[in-house]
C-alpha cells in the first residue's frame, strides 16, 4: 500500500480540475449575476414604494391647499360685501 503512484493520482486530479474549472467559473458567475439582478429589483421596488408614498402625501397637501383657498375666497367675498 505504500507504493501508491501519487504522480498519476495528482495528474488525474489536475486534468479533471482543468476540465471542471470553466464549469465552476460559469456557475459562480451565474450566481453573482442573479444576485445582482435581485438586488437591483429590490432597490427598484423600494424606490417605487417611496414614490407612491410621496405622491399620496403631495395629493393630500394639494387638497389641503385647495380647501384653504376656498375658505380664503369666501372670507374675501364676505369682506367685500361688508365694505
């Protein structure tokens, strides 16, 4: 058992390693691409959520301003009638 041909074993491992290496690199690259797209998708969803919240807030502000304008107009009309 001590007379194992380690050179032959190393050669086999090395030759199989060279054949497997491009496949492993492709798999690793594919995983990183998927992670990148998932991150960008999450960021886009977060941006979309913030934009919808901002739009809702702005619409609420517009309604408040319109209501104040109506009140101001009625007050101005009453003051004109008093004069």
